[in-house]
C-alpha cells in the first residue's frame, strides 16, 4: 500500500456533500486524516472552489465498480479548466441509518444520494411499503433526518456519518455487491506532473470519417500503450455527435505517449489533456 500524502494544515480540499460523505473520506485516504476538507453543495461548486483558489484541491467521484460512470463529472471536466493530479479508489460500504429508537419496520422512507440508492437497490426493494427518496448527499441525508427528527425515515450513508451524527445503524453493509468501490479524481487549478505519474486522462472528438474511433485508438495500440478506460459523452451543442474520454498508462513525457498524442491530434477535431498523475492504489 502506498503511504498517504500529508496535506499541510492550510491546504483545503473541496468535496461535494456534508462532512463524513464518502468524498471526504476518500480525500482523507488520499491526503491524510489531518486534511482540511471544505463541503460544497454541488459538484459544480467543487470545480468553482478550485478555480477561485478558495480550495487548493478538489475531489470528485468519477466511476463506481457497481453502477458505472458519474456522467455529470465527466461533463464538468470538459466545462472547467481544473487539472487531474491524482486518483484514489475507495471502498464504499453503505449503512442504513436512523434516529435512536427507530426500528426497521418503522421505516417508510429511505433518503440518500441517487448513486447510493442505486447501489443498494436490491435491499431497498426487499422492504415493503418503503419509498427511496434522492437527496443531494449521503451524509447530508443523515443530518436531515436527525435535524427534522424523522422517525419514519432512514438514510444510507457511511458508518462514520452514523457515529459522528449520533445515529443508529439499523442494517450494515447493505450494498448489492460487497466489493463496491468508487474511483475519485483529485483536481487542482494548475498542472503539476509528479515524477511518479504513470497515467494520463484526455478528452477528444474524432473527425467524422469512417473508422474514426478505430483509427484514433490505433494511435495507442500501434505503440503498445495500455488503455485503461474509454467513455463517450454527447458533445453539447452538436446533436448526435460525441466526445471521448480516454485514460491510458504513461505520460506525454514519454516518447511513445507523446508520439501517440501527436498522431491522435491529426485525426481529431478537438483534443485536451485533462492531466497526468500517479495511478491509485487499486482495490483494497
């Protein structure tokens, strides 16, 4: 396991949600337990905090091993100038949390972030007469049912949220798939390619020609560069045209990768490097 980075006390890391949200827990896993984390109401606000300099770093979830990509954050990576400088994989174990004294049979509503609700769909549907209600955040849903003293409701969030908000866990580890991980990206306002960087993320638009995507990917295959992930998204303002997000092993500092990007640029109408960074610790 790689050692945690230690963030100086004055360094702030912006994340979406309330304290004890999984994004904050992932930030502490990456920067260390002393990291000063700044809650933001939306993912857009995380990018805004990084752009304004009120936070030196931001952290966003980008994909989950059970439910796939978080598309809004792919779109925001294109809309904003923040640079990816790191990543962390964090195991997400969901708990069903309620006010003290509430029993499982009392619950008629379950509140949480839409991603958490989807990751616990089988558990929720197994309960009779229970509605799943989306909330802007996992930890925020715990605080909401506590502050409003809701005794017919529960929330899905982290064990840490239950402990620090003084709530009770009705059911433990209710995610549909036990091996449930989320990959988070660490953002900064400026590129800072570390010596250990071994992974790069880009976004591009292929030219409208036959075999465009195949030819684009061949720029990497011909040089034996490992592709980690590819994601397509609608290109806003251009109906039924698409852009592609691509992660690959290596950095533009390496000759093969530099040549692959030059080759790719010849076949695309748009290309942006989102950042080079050290790959995450993987699953643990």
